C-alpha cells in the first residue's frame, strides 16, 4: 500500500515522519517530496497498537542511488515496541529524496518510522 511522509524542513534538524500501511503482500513504499542533505542522527519505528506488523518486519530508507541509509539497522523490527537507532549506526544523504520501504509486515498492518537529519 502506501507510505505518507510528513516533512519538517524549517529547523536545523529535519524530521521526516513516515506513516505506513502494508498491502496484502506485507509491503509498503513511499518517497519524500523534498531532497535532503546531512547526517542521519536518529531513526525510530513505532508499530501500530491495533494493526501491529508481523514480528521481525524490515524497513529500509534509501537514497536516489538505492543505498540503504539505515545501513541494515532497519531489519527485524519488533511487533510491539518502539525501537531506536542512534546516529553513529546510520549513514548520510546528499541532495536526494528518501524512499522508505517496509517488507514482511503482514497484510494491512500499520506503523510509523521517523528519521532525524542534521
């Protein structure tokens, strides 16, 4: 199904909030409107409390070249808990829109992913 990106680009730290709902194959994908520059300083996932994704679902955040800016740290996300990844384990982006892809989440499941960029 779809990913909706809500983008806060007016501060020195940019925040992109991705709300997603998976399709019948358990996948969802969507891109930002704006291009970004900077270091990813944090990433979090928050599964929906009612339509929680399947345990160990996977998230990637790619740039225009297809590189996973999460550096594999979006794999095997928990079905019930908010999980964070610190900036020291994340990549950087240069002049690129971002694409969030969720895989293996189950049929019509929901969640949120947030990335902070400085």
